[in-house]
C-alpha cells in the first residue's frame, strides 16, 4: 500500500507578484478568462493529506520588470505553487496559466503619489 495519496484541493487563491517599480508605472490587466481560484491535485503523505487546507498553499504569478518592454502585449505565465513540506503538485494537476497585459499608467500631473 502506498504511503502517499493524491487529492484535489481548492480553490487556491492566486496572487500577482508585481515588482514595486512595475506597480508604480503600470496597471496589470488580467484576461477575463483568468482563473485565480483553481483547484489543484496534490500528492502528499496519506496520513496528512486530509488535513491540508487550501489556505496552506501559496500560488502566484510573477510579473517581471522585463514585461514592461512590451506594454499592451498579451503575456502568458504559469502559476507557481508553493506547497507545505512533504507535499508536491501532482503531474496530473491541470496546468494553470494566467494571461495579462500591462498598460502604462497616465502620468500624474498633480505631483501627488
């Protein structure tokens, strides 16, 4: 009998990881089809997998400073999952991707931040 088990958990809240300099100058617009609360398949110890709470899993999409070279372009990026020790993302878990565009913020002429 296997000591590990696969279980689908969710929804997992996906957040955007945006560098401050990007946040200051650009708005990130997510594709309307973006699923920011996916379910995922997790492999873990049979004795612990039922206690795994979706809130124990961090999920994020990196917005990179290099993305600012392509304002308006569609950028597709995989969701990164950070699981508690002993747990891994199953190979059977559907691939999660988020598509977004960056648009330059209008310059604030009032000088206020």
